[in-house]
């Protein structure tokens, strides 16, 4: 027979008092949200079962969670969101829940058609993976009132719940890294305003450029996709400037791999002639011959927080409301050369 997990067991593992654990699990004030989330996560992992007097314990409830992804993000090489969906499904299953995926077509999104899994009342809540049109999401909220959490994007409406990576700081760190490697002529690859993440990464890039006393050159902002649909197009975009920089900051690893392909076509070698950095630390196997220096995004932790927040939101538990920004880390590869 499994040993019953006590509040003291959780407190000893995390290094706090039993009172603090009790307050965290009962939704009382008196600690940071970070510590509260840490205690909740550990309690779940240890299999803690609270007293029967506690209401709506989400760990004992089984829900069906819907996952919505735009068809624009389900192309052959957009494996980052495929991985996120797989992780969300696994995390939900570990908590005794099930997931149902619906890929939202461009036409249904444009015409504000309610997803079938919501229309048929098959799910208790929704995780939206990757950006969907704000009007489409507002339609779902107004018509159905179903609990939702956004993953890897936010609309900054003030009343949404979302989990995103630290795009701004990540791109800032990457650009600073290139300066530390001797580069001063640095361009950016990404269609600004195509998504909130790309725009934030552009702003992090510009902050570093300006702090180092350099102008932000328009000819060094290289579009990589359609601004409305967000679909990458190698043939239409990734146009190299006439006055070449020595390094490029790319908004994602897929864009970095396509840029490297373009550079190779034009006779440039990476990193011997040009240095390139990406973002996400995830790339479809076989798309690039070298390991790209990038900024690692903890997609599992993002998915875990999105699922746990949604379960608590469905069951009426206290949860981390608003936009949660998760930090990442630099991952050095082979795509950057130090220059004098």
C-alpha cells in the first residue's frame, strides 16, 4: 500500500514550513506566485491527496481538454507546435485528463466558425497552441464562455491567461552575444508584426543594437513570411541585402536554417563568412548541416503550466492568472564565428 503524502513531506522536500505548504494549497496569501506554483507542482508529483473537506480538488478530477492549432502551423516543417501538442497531451494524461485536437482552417478562422469540439460540448476547456485571430478567440469566449489558456502567444487584452517564452530578453541576449563575439554589423530575420513573438524578438534585437551605439538599419530587417497568415515562403522572402552584415539574428531556428540555405546558394559559408543565430532550440531533423546557436525555449515547462492553469481554471481552483513569461537560455552551436 502506497504511503500517504503529508504536508510535512512536501515542506521537507521544498525547504519551507508546513504552514507555508498549507497556505499555498488552500489558496491563501503570504508568498510569491513562483513559490505557490512550485509547491502545487511538487504536491502533484508526489501524489498528495488533501482532506475531503477541500473543495474541487483538481488532482482528483478528470477533464477533457481541447487543443486548437491553426492549420498555418501544421505544415511539414512546423514541428515546434507539433511537439507542443504532444507535450500538452502527455502532461494532461499524467494528470488523469484527455485531450482532443482540432486543426482550425483558415476559412473557419476568418468566418468565425465555432470549432466542432466546442460546438458539440466535447471538452471542458481549451489550450490554444500558437496564435489564432483575436476576433475568432473573442467569438469563442462570448458564445461559449469555455475556459481557455493561450500557449506561446498572447493578445495583451488584459483579461487573458497565457504562457509564453521570454522572446524580448532572448533576442536581446542573442544580439549581445554576437557583439561579444566581435560582430557590429548585425541584421534581423523575421516579418515584424506577423506575430507577437517575432515583434518582441525584433524589439529585443533593436534594444541591443541601440545600446551598442549603432543605428537600426531598415535594409537589415529581412522578412521571412506573410504578415497576415504567418506562413513562411522561401521563394518570396529571405532576400539578402546588397550591403551584407557579418551576422544575422533569426526569429526562429526554422528561419535560421532557411537563411543558411540562402547564404550557401549565394556562395557564403556559415560561420566562416557569416554568423547566424536562431530561437527555440528546435529544428526538424535534416534541415541544417550544422548546429545552430540559439536561445532555448522550455516548451515542456510552458505546456505544463498551461495545462495545470487550465485544470485549476476549469475546477474553480486558484491559479496563476494573466500572462506567465518563462525564461530560456543560450545554447551555443556551430553557427557563430568570433571575429576581431
